[in-house]
């Protein structure tokens, strides 16, 4: 009788150990790196939000921008600018426009607008800030903004 239970026990142990893979344990040891920055309201509408940079396996970055309290259905352009908010600067990276139905947008970032490559690590240390604009026809009106990278206190 003991001989007939042994193969079942051995099979059960093999199934348990076969269910574990090196990929699973590697993912637990090295989860995706991410960094979140706050976007504060500019103006009376009270639009706030955040941007989350997540490192991809190839060293590039997924930039997820989410805003809240939108009162209109206008798409909102989003850009990363050089320097901090107070100093201002030129556009460094054009992000995808925020769709008002879902109030968010994701952009895969691997280069600055001038073609220079940028990694996740370089982006989270970047001397810059983000601005969310009212609309493509009203770029002067900023509805939310926030410093990123080396400019965050």
C-alpha cells in the first residue's frame, strides 16, 4: 500500500515545484521602478492631478498623466518643460493630450523633442516641470502644473 501512495506524493511535489519559475522570483526581486509627481491647480477651476513615470524593461519611461475636476470636454495638451516652474523654459518633451472622457493620457518617452535619448533615470532627475494647458487654442491658460525631477523639494 505504501508503494501506491508514493508515486502520487512524488507527482504532487513535482507539480508544486514546477509551478514556480525563475521569472516569477525575478519579478518579485526587481519590481518596476516608478516615481509620482503632484500637479497643482492653477486658476479658479481647481484642476489637480499627478504624473507617474514608470521604468520599462528597455530603460525607457511610461509617463501616465491624470487630472481631476475637469469641467469641460476640451482635450488638454501636456508638455514637460525645461527648468522649474518659477524660471520657466522651452518645451523639452511633448506628452499625449489628455482626453477629457477618461481625464488621463499615457506617453511612452524615450527621447526629448530634439531627438536626444532620455532614460527613466535621467527623466526622474530632469531639471523640468509639467504644464497642462486649457486647450490647443488656449495654450496661454495653464490649468495644472508641477515640478519634476531635480526641482522637487
